[in-house]
């Protein structure tokens, strides 16, 4: 038995017909029948049922097809990896970027990947930070920027930065007049507009409230940061965001930020991927470019 025989068998199962499989695989039908016969002899059992309409796999054939598909995929991945050592990276790479980091990373990352490695098919998935861990662990993305210092097992992380969260208010709010910081206890008593859990900002504020023995007054839950900023600018409430994000994008002139103090709310940002799912060469390349770009935006673990 060799890999070619397994590919032929998978073709037979996929097409349900020796004739169609032979045409798709560009193999003479008698030769394909011979390969199938030798496989059945090697395993000592029938792998397909022959019917008037074609062939269907037996229970043993179904088990073989499932295992063979995994083996063929692994071998294809190995071939791509070895070839990629001496060739330009190519193929798909998917990175998850939280909405709050999109303005500083998505466009520069995409431009650099496109300019330096045009054969990489980059996909950037932006979304709420609470979804990033789930996407990494499920394999929906190859890597993602995640918040928080504690992560589930099986995750490889590369530290990016620490950032302090700030209270965000309307620029004309009396609360911000003549001050640039506010104590956490005062923040927790304000009417807040926050995203719902498991968004990273909401989780950090919830933890801070729990540590301070207080409860939050969340008057609205909006899972869209730009809309939260717009509502705050209109005086509908206050929110907690990184000052970096609050001061970026449209409408920033209508907002004011106060550093939260006594104690501060600080979060860690890391670039993560699943340890049990090795990154492809294309994904590793994107991972390295993302790290390099983020390093240019930070110094000593802080945003510049």
C-alpha cells in the first residue's frame, strides 16, 4: 500500500464510480480496478459494494477513507512545508484582529504581506476581542491577538503590549472639566455603555468591579465599539476603552479621556496560536510580519 493507492481509493469513494474516478484521476479504469483489488487483498476484506449504479464504501471502506484522507492531507502539508523552505511562502493565512486593534494593524499588515509575499492569500477577520480565543482554538483562524494574562492550555502566546484603560466621556461633560484622571470607585458608579461578555474590555471592567466590591451600572450593552463611541459623544453615558482606540477614527474629537487610577485597569495583549495545530509556512510568515509591525508600535511593552 502506498499514498497513490490511498488517493485512488479516495477518488473512487468520492465519485461513487470507477469510471468517473478513472476519468478525474486520469488513470485507466482497469489499472484503477487493479489498485482497488490489491488494497482489498492487503486488508483482507471488501472495501466497496459494487451496485448497478456504481460503488459505495463498506463500513471498513468508510473507516479507511476517513483515515486515508487525514494521511493524504498530512503528506500534502509536509510536501508544501518542505517545498516552502526554498521557495516563496504561498497559500492561505488567517489572522484574527480585535476591532480595537484594527486601525493600527489591519491595513499596514495587509500592505506589507501583499508587497513582500504576493502568493500568500491573507484573510483578516476583525471582531470583538471575546471571540478571538474561540476562533484560535477552533481553527477558524491561524492566529489572533488576544487580551488578558491568563489563557487556556494548548495556546502559544507572544507578548505584544500592556495598555491602560481609560474612562471615555463626551468632550463637554462636566466630569472631565479640569482633570485628566479619575479613581476607579468613581467610574464604577457611572452609567456605563459597554459591550457584553465575553468582550475583553467588559471582562476587565467586571474584574475590577469585583475586586473593588462594587457592581456596575451598565445602562446599555452594544457589541460595536464605534457605535459605543458615538453614543458617548452624544452624552448617552460613559464607557471604558483604551485611550489609544478612543482617540482614533471618526468622532474622536467629540470624546474626552480620563486615566483610571487607584487602581488602574490594565490589560495584556498577546499574539496567540494553537500549539496542537502547527502554523503553515504562510501563516508563520504572517505571524512574523505582525510581530515586527507591532514591535515598531510599542516600546518596553507600551504603545508609542
